[in-house]
C-alpha cells in the first residue's frame, strides 16, 4: 500500500485561517477531515500566526475523537506551546457540548 496515496495534506492557513481562534472553526476543520477518504491526515501549520486556547482545546478534543491518524508539521513555537499548555491544563481532552440555539419559550 502506497502511503503517499493514503495521506492527505491540509494547509491550515488556507483551510481555516492564519489566526485560529474559535471552537466552531476547529469543529469545521474536523468535519472536513472526517469526511476525507484518506486515513492519514497531515496538517501543515505554515503561515498560521496564532492559536487561541479555545481553538486548541477543541482541536485536541476533536483529534482524540477522530478515527483518522493526524500529524502536524511546520508549527511555530507559539502554536506548539499553546497546544502543550492546553493539553497539560486539561489533561485528557473532554467532550465539549455545543450550546443549543436559542429557543423562544412561551408559557
């Protein structure tokens, strides 16, 4: 089996943004990843400038829950540090439940 065929490279700056800030963007990323036919996904963080704690947390949760083999390349030191800090702070990522959309209740 040729691993080049079984691997998909995703450029984070193009697919998501150069400033990774919101949980829903991490969810959108993993919706895309989990729909890919390839089992191995390589995320290229070239040109990514910042990552928020909330994006990092949701990213780690989604990565843990994904059936894909995900690797990261070209991470700037601040991006790697953010992921390390969030991982250490939270231990094993726990699932975050998205709040439901607002519903008008008439009593």
